[in-house]
């Protein structure tokens, strides 16, 4: 079982991802932007994976990624980023790499499998 943090400013995407992970009895927390996500990450224990949109107001996914990787308490959490934008462009401007970067629209079962593999690998 996973404890997943879904970060997206689009309420419909958050709901779809929440339902996707809850379907298999995982715990899902959601945030509308990177600021909310960081507050949750600092307050909650045992979050296994972060799935975040890149383009969001207040704090985008790239800033969120940097904040997580610079924080010793949470820097081991795998982060899957996704975007409707140009994946190669975001790869080129991101100083720290996402564990995976996926294009929108996403293949949700593939996203679930990727997240599950990261969490399974980390648990052992």
C-alpha cells in the first residue's frame, strides 16, 4: 500500500489521480500547488511518492522538486512529474531531475505501475 501525494492545480486531474490510487486501497493526499504540497510533506509522515504537475501557480512542479530534494527529511521520496508542455524543454531547464517525467495526457495505468515500482523498490 502506498501513501501518495498528488499535486495539480486542476481539480479534475487531482480527482482522477486520487480515484486511480484509492481504487487499490492506497492513501491519497492532494494539493493544488507546490506550497500546499510542501506543507503536507513536512506535516505528514511516510509519504511514499509525489506525483506533480509542472505548470502550477504559486509554486510550480520544478520549484517543488528542488525544495523536496534540498530537504533532508523528505529528499528520498520519489517524484513523478507530468506536463502538457514540452517534456524535452522541461528536462533541459530542470537542474535536478524528476525520477520520471511524463507527458499529458497520461496513460493512467502506466502511471500507476511506475509509481508502484518506485514504492516497491524503496520498501525493500
